[in-house]
C-alpha cells in the first residue's frame, strides 16, 4: 500500500526551535527493500518515517539535530 507523508524539519539545536518547510513524499510499504516494508497502519508509517530520517546509524543518537523530521500527517493513497 502507498501512503502520502507530510513532514516538516525542525532545528532542535536552537532556542527557540526553528521550523523548516514542509515536504510531501509517497512511501510504498509493498517494496521489501523499503524501510517501510511491513507497515500496515498510518502509525506504523509515521514511526518508520521518523526513525528512518532521524536515527540513521544509531537508535540513541539523533542523526541531524538541525533537520529533525517530524511527521504531520500520513494519508493512505487509494488507486483511482
């Protein structure tokens, strides 16, 4: 299944935090090589998306505090 993800980057290294532009991306959970393989709910996709972009090499270290990714919405894409 495909999902449309709307996310924003946040610079958490500054006080106050600064927000970047939103970005939209379609992810496909059917691709076995995708970091979203096996996701079946919008919550699964949200967690996987943030984990993929924020914790690339270590689950305990934020990859880039200047561009932390926060998901705003996840919407299933239905074929027309």
